[in-house]
């Protein structure tokens, strides 16, 4: 659960929490870069399709990708990723509404990251458009996923996320014929907050647009590893 | 943003925050019951259709209903409710990931609640399946809204909400033909946490099932005031 406190308490706690988080994020970055891993942090509402995007990525990247799954409860998502053929580690936050760098650091200690083939670590955050946006996990690329059924008005409603992402994915494009969703409006509103954002429109379910997105991620880690 | 603290700090802050919230919730309940208002707290993911449900309710209840809208940012939802013909007050939380009883108390002070016709106050919480579930706002009925595109696995992933709701609404039933969503599974998993939950399957967009749900709310406030 989120706590609310006095303004003074808030500033003090916030500073100490964030400096602790930033220390762990820096340590994660060192570990991950040391092993030549390029790291993604996927953030969205519950049910926007993060796990389906990762299943589709698992088919593209195979053993080159490992996944950390964040959920309040259940191992369901890690099991889906394992079935899709990738190594997966489930963090059950037991109530906490976001991942933090410490939890990811702990997960890294449990995973087998030594394979030469491994180049990519994808972290699926807890389904929440708000709280995860304040926490650097040590990633190279932050991805905000918005799905068509959520509506084209969500970018400006959740600016703390969409102003800080490197990539906006608009998912569930296969549902466009059944809904009133203005793709141009969503992209335009995102660019108004975040002019350099890279945008991909996909349907992880049908595969539409996924190859282009996976190619973009691949060029990121190929550039990274030289 | 959500803060994380030491376990000891957490317990202390949590107790003081919750007792403060509970005091305001009790005061809200006194104010609302004093004015004969029956109060709903609607909680869901971003984009599950809370505002569309309220627009549909506005057509059923007309001037008998007033609405408090909670959002991180923008007045978009209050404007939609006003266009649908009901009084609306927008709380912009400016970053906070849930409403609390104090914010609702403040809103009540700004609203015109004196009309004899007014019987129902609906509070639309911030779009978030996690953080709002810990905060009593002074409501009579807590409603969890799950939409078909989010997937039928969400109830057990977000038990802090779905174990505490009086009503589960499954919305966007018009999209069932285009998606793999097992309605029986979602209801069964909700009943496994919460045996007495009342369930409604609706499409707020087409109106399907909304009359039955509105009739249920109406019987609640008629029982309350009668």
C-alpha cells in the first residue's frame, strides 16, 4: 500500500528512498553492462498486454532474452514466458505497487546470466501507470505500453510515465475497428510531453508490427555491445 | 509517488495515515448520510471504462446523481460527466496514485449537495487497481470494474481490491467476440476471494446490462433512505 505522510516527512523519506533506489539502480547497471546485457523496463496498466508482447519477443529473440516478471501476486506471467521458451524470474511484490531497483538486484542474484548467447533482459513491471514511473531499475530503455481499449486520452492523464519513456508502444491495434481510438491524437499528445519518443503501433496477439519493434530493440543492444 | 520506508517506519506511518484516513472517512459518512446520499467508490485500471459507466448512469439517474472525479491530471472526466447532465467535481491529485478520504472531504465542501432530488454520489477513483484499495472514502458501496480486454486473469493478481468489493462489474462485454476472456473464470476467481460479491456483466458503451446495474444501485439507496 502507498503511504501518505506530512509534507516534511514526505520530502525526507522520498530523498532517502530515492537515493537508496538510485544506488541499487547504479549497481544493477554495472552488473548488467558487465555481462553485456541490454535491459528494458516495460510499464503499463494491468492488462495492456505486457506479457503478450514479451511472449511475442520470446519467439523473436529465443535464448538471447531473459525476463523478470513483477506482479503483486501469482507466478502466472513467469510461467507464460517459460512456456514461450525464455528464462523467467517472478518477483511477487506482495502488495507493493511497483518494482524497485533493490528487488531487481535480488532477482539478478538468482538468475543464470552467464550464457554467451544472452544479450537482452526484459523487466515487466507491476501493472500500474503511476507508481513505477518514479523508480529507475537500471534499464537502458524504458517502454510505456498503451493499449487501444484504454482510450486515446491516457497519455496526458499519466504524464509522469509518458514524459519519461524512450518508447511508446500502442498495442492491440487489431481492436481499432471496434473502438473509437485516435492513434494520431495519442502519438501527438505523447510527443507534446516527450518530443524524442520512438513510437510503435503493434498487435502482440496477431504479431502485427512486432518484427519492427524487435528489430529496434535488437539494434539497441547490437549498438550497445559494439 | 509511493514511498518505501523501513519496516518499522512503514508500520508507524501506515497506522497514523490510516487512522487519519479513517477519521475523515467517518466524517464523510456522517455528512453524506446526513444529506441522504448513498455513495459509491468506483475502482479500476486506467481505461476500464469508469467514466463511460458513469455517463450511462447519468442518463439513468439524471439530477439524482452527483459525481466526484479523481485523476492525476486533467479535467477531462468531469467535463464528460457535466456534458452527460450531472454535477461533477474534479480532484486532480497531482501525482498521488489514489484518492483518500481527506481529498473527498474537501471536494464535498465545494459541491452543491442541498438539492432534494439528489440521492446518489458516485466517486470515480484514480485509475489504479492497487493503491486505492487501502483507502475507505466513506462509501456505502465499493465497486471493482474489470474490463474484458484486460484479461480474465486479473482478479487473483489484484486480490487487495477484488477481495474487498461489494460489486464486480465486468465491462466491455461487446468486445467478447474479439477476445479470449472466460467470464465464468473471472467470476469464479472473484467468488473464491469474496463469496458474497454481486456481479454484473455490462457494456457501458452499448448500454447492455446497465439498466440492471442501475436498478441494483437504486434499490441500495431506496433501502438506505426508505
